[in-house]
C-alpha cells in the first residue's frame, strides 16, 4: 500500500494518539516518603505569630483534586481528553484564634506526580461526553509514562507539586486566596476563589474548601504535548478542581 506523506503523518499521529505517547519509557525510581514525613517542619511557618492557632491536617481520603487535560490540534477529534486524580494529598490549614472571617488563615498542600491516577473509569464517566471515548489500559500506561517522563513533567527530577497561600481576603464562606504554585522547579502566583465552611464548634476543628483554577503549562517551563507539527496536541491550559477537608491535627 502506497501512502502519501500526509497519510503517513496522519497514521503516525493516530498511533501516538491512542496514548498521547510512544512506547512507555521506564521512569527513574522515585524515593517514597512517608505521609507527613517532612511536612511538620515545612508547615511550622503556618503557626508563627499565633500560639493559639489551630493546625488542621488535610484528610486525603475525604478530599479530591482533579486535573483536566484537553486535546487540541487539527486532528483533535481523534484524540482524548484526560483526567488525573490525586489520591494522596498532604497538607495543613492554620486557623488563627478569634478570626471568624479566616482573613489571617493559611494553608499549604502538596502532591506527588508519581502518585497521580490517570483516566480511571469512574473519573471519566463522571465527566460526560467530552470524556466518553474508551481508553485501554495500554493507552493509559503509555500516556502516563509520557506525562511523567523527560518529554513531559520530568517527575523523576521534580516529583512534588506544592501550593501555599500568601494572602487571604473576603469573608466566609466566600474567600479569595493569593496562592503560590511550585511546579517543575518554577514558582508562580495567582488569585483563586474559594468556598470555605468551618465546623460549628468554637475551636473550628474541621474546614472544607472547594474551588478551581486554571494553570498554563508554559508558565512553568513545560511544553504541551504535540506531534506532527501540531496535528495532534494538548492545550496549554489545564483546569484543576478541588474539594478539600482538613481536620484537627
């Protein structure tokens, strides 16, 4: 069978398209850390200036954080949108005593890239038509290897994503937070809107925060995936949605 140059490119794109990647590469081993092993020291700053502050820990089992990756390019209709979930979030929330509007509150959280779950059946089915296309386990494995590998997030060199608050504004339940995101060795700041509810007791032993943000890969020195001169690609913009529950630590 004779193929024109464009047909060869299109065929290559379709082959890569299944997993947005070539054959999975063996990722360099990442050193596992016990949950909270380093965070007690890192989060000590949250308590400075308020000895009476309550320090609450993120309950990973009761929290969700989802990252949505969108297809792009002239052959986008042949591609897949992707969803990643972070099942092992680590983090803390500081609630100063007597601050009913949480204006002096603070938070930090982190996730490990190698612990992200990609395209689980439950996550995709919950998102509707844009995620309705079937993805085989082999495609998921190839996509994950590509995302974490040297052509993607370089998770072996930059295994952690960290988010911390720099400033809070507003009044509960509607707050605005200036946050700093550390990804791929780069730090960037942006404002996000939060919906925050505290427990009814005076000590505020539980806090739930919901919100979303948009993150541009290129802002962190990352090049969005693309093949065949952009015939198949992913969009620069990612959306991140979260529903976090923190309990007294």
